[in-house]
C-alpha cells in the first residue's frame, strides 16, 4: 500500500497564541521576543508584511515598532505548550496515526484514506476543525513522502489561492510546485548546502529531484540522497509516533542581569537543576551524571573572562529534585570564582535509566526511594495544576531574583493559571 502523509503546520504559532486571547489585536502587527527579550522569534502576518526579519535584534526595529504601533510580547512558553497540546489532541482525533514533529507541526498518516474520500477535502476539514476547536489557523500539505508534504505545506503558506491546503499526490503537481520553489526551501537543505548546490547549477527543488542520487551521495551525504528519493515520491522517512527518548537534558538561560555573588548563582543553578529534574520525571527517566557550567559574556572583551564546568556522578540514578540540586550545589562550589560578572549558568543531566526498569544497588533504601517518588509526583501535580507552585528553598524567590530571565512584555498564562483566566466584563 502506498504511503500518504499530511503535514499540519500552525501559522505564525507564537504570535497566533498571543492574538487568540486578545481580540483587539486582530489585524495588528505582533512580535514575540526570545529569552531576555533580545531578538524577534515570531512575527504575525502583519509584522512580516512590514519587512521585519526573523532573528533580528529588537533594538534594531524599535523605530518600526513605534511607527506602526507593533505589539511586542515576551515568550510565554506555558501558553504556547498548552495551545500546542490542544492542537495535537485535535489532530489525533482526526487521523489514525500522528507524529508530533515540533511544538507547531505534526505529520498525519493518511495511507489508505484516499480510497474513502478526496484528500484535499479532508485537508480542509482538518484546517476547519483545528480552527473551531482551538482558534489556531493551520496549513496542510499532503504528499506521498514527508519531504514532499513539507514542500506542499510551504506552497499552502506561500500561495493564498490554495486556501491553505495543497495536495501533491499527483506527480504533475509535484513537479509544477518544485519548479517554482528555491532549493533552500527543501526540508533539510540549509544555507551552506544551498551555496554548494547553487554552484552546481541546482537552484530549484526540481533541479535537485532530477539529479542522480548516487552523485549526490558521493558529493554530499546519504541524508541528501534520501532527500532526492523523497522528492521523487520514494518514502525514506517513516512516521515516528513515539519520540525517541533524550540522551541528555540541558536547563540553561542567559541571566536578566549579570550575577556577581555566589548566592545569586546558587539560586540560579538550583532553579535549573529542579527544572531539569522535572523534565526527567516527565519522561520516566532517572539520571546518574550531572554537569554544572557557568560563564561570563565572551562578547564583553573589556571585562575579565571566565568559564568553567564540573561533572559529578550519583551512586544510584535519581530524578529527585533534592538529590540533583544537592549535587549541583557541590559542583558549583568547586568552580565558582569571585570577581567576575557571570551572564549564564546551567545544568546538564546525562547517563539516563528507565525509572521503572533500573537495577537498584545492593544497599539502596527502597523505602526512601518510594517516598521520593511519591513526593516528586505530588510536587509535579501541584505545579501543573496552576493553583500554586512548590519549589526548593535553595531556588529562592523566582519572582524577585535579579538573575531571572528578562520578560518585560509577558502576557498572562490564559490557559494554565486560574488567576490569568480571561475576564468578561
């Protein structure tokens, strides 16, 4: 049976989430900023029309922001994650198999469904259902391979006449779209690859599809060879319903203000250790190895520079925030140096073990282990409820510390915190 994939991609996702609960922002240009409000990471359709580029430092577009009354928001990750979850749940009710590819993208397996109904009509139903259930606008690309589905989705976004849905199951339509699509828009072809391909006279997706796959493998890689096959309708990438478990977890942020005292750094590292432990528990994993790193701003050449890291190992793997934070504090003490202006610190967890399948050591206290598991589950339940927050004392007050991430334009957590629920007057 031939495979059929659909790629569903949310339009301007972060900006759309901000607009969703603020009707007064309809047709108003919106920007969403990166951590510490440094750069533009999302733009509404109106902001794109003003020529604002992705990744531009916000200070460079301040005149445009003032002139066009652009609304600016700090990244609101709890809101975006919750809205993403709602979109994905809607898609899972519409297709037999779904791969959540990123926070705003998912592949659907439509294999065999083409015998039951018109695929373009199905794509329009998906688009309408997601809009109705979540308020988020999406585009849908349908094709026999993931790479072509990505290309179809690009066409759905690029050309309004498509109505946001493109069906590329027919070869003639594939070639027509590939002929007008620059090669850099092909999934997996980055800036450096584009330069090399352009030098060979390959400027469009169709040029890449028509080249000998063996030549591409010899001159580039097996990965790009697979891309060539996928552009020709030969599926090389399967649907991955269960995401691969991570081999390490990193929790790190640049500080809102530089840290010069160890007490402030202790709080920051404790916060990162607790956050990493939370992510670890969400994946039913335990870690045995923890690394702490701190650094000054390497771009401040007029200031003393210092960076260092230290790694420690637990005798038994754990995902208890208390255990991991205690180790992190010991490691921090070993690398801290006075007299520097630190702008970043973080924690890395590695050497993972399945929480339900790891072999305890001979002398491990299983009663203590059981109590730890119950306590952490209770903490996570409270923190996820939106009714309150439980933290370690070593984390300090996350609302008043000076090292916290700068978010001067943060919108309410409309869907995850009771006090932030939209109010109707």
